[in-house]
C-alpha cells in the first residue's frame, strides 16, 4: 500500500461538484470509477477542495491509498484514458505516508473572473461571469483588501456547522483587459464563501455597498442582502499549497 497524489484540472460545468453523490455526476465519482476499473475494487479518493457544482479547477489535488501496479506517468495516462474529457490528470506520483490532500494542505488559491464588457464570446460563457454594466474597480479593490484577515466569516457563507473562523492571506482585485479578476488565498473556506465575497464586491462596484460597510457585515456575523452569492461559473480552484 502506498499513498498516491494526483494533480488534476476539470471543467465543472457539467458536474454536481467534487463530492461523491448517489446517482449524480461528480468529479470524485468519475475518478473513483476509473480507479475501480484499473484495480478491480473501489478506492476512496480525497480531494483538497470540495468544489461546488459548476466550479472549475486548474490545480485540484487528490490523494488515495492503494496497492497499484501502475505509478507515475503510466498511471496518469491510464486514468486519462478512462476519464471523461472534462477531467484531466496532470500528474500522478507517490506521496509520503500520512499525506492527505485536504488535511495536509496549508492553503488554497481561488480565482474568480468577471467579464466587464457589453458582449461576451461563446467561448468564455462557461468560465466567467458576464457583467455588462459599469463596475467601479477602485471600490472593489478597497473592498477586497478588507477581507485579508483572520476572522469569523459567517456573514459571507452558508455555513451552519463548521467553525467559522478562517485566515485569508491574500485578497486582491486586478484588471486585465475587459476582465476583473479576484484572487483569494486562505487556509480554508466555508461553503459559498468565495462566491459570497465576490457578490459583496460586485455590490461595492455597483455603488450599492460602501467598502467600509464590510466591517459592519463582519461584526454582524449574519448573511444579508448586501452579500449575494455570485454564480459558480466564474470560480476556479487555481492551486493548493502544501
């Protein structure tokens, strides 16, 4: 038995998220199905981030423990031959004993893309939020900076059960052509946390929420209409840091 680490990417549009669900197409489900074909039995796969339905990944990490004959590049090729085209294994290799894709992670980096333009190409439609109206970049950047902290993020998630304190190491807005790109790195994320932060920043960019009002939202520790959830299609798990 040895621990194997996979780095993978996927288009999340046609998946019901990462986590295995009965009778639903999930990323974890199709990977476990491919592994079962290779070794003749079910192997449980852990993911670094449990991305929601419609969320994409460039650098998701998964791990599992099994006695497999194939290793490294041979395993990568074999899995890709069995997986659907919207999931690709980028690398496969041995990991130290005790390695776990989620529990061993130090931080995760997500990116959300907004196309701020009157028109959108059909080739971008699945991967960005199209926003044709005006957005104030300075207000959004001011708001983004206020999320860089260790705090209770209950006001920016649908969390009901988990300990709500998270440490955000990086939170910034950049403009690249007609795209507004929000990048955030944290030690962990609550459910819908990134998409709710993006929704809040869009409200700031529209002039509906003052950036300084984000402090009041943190203090209130409850979801409000000032923090809507942005659509999943603009969000991508970029990297997992170990």
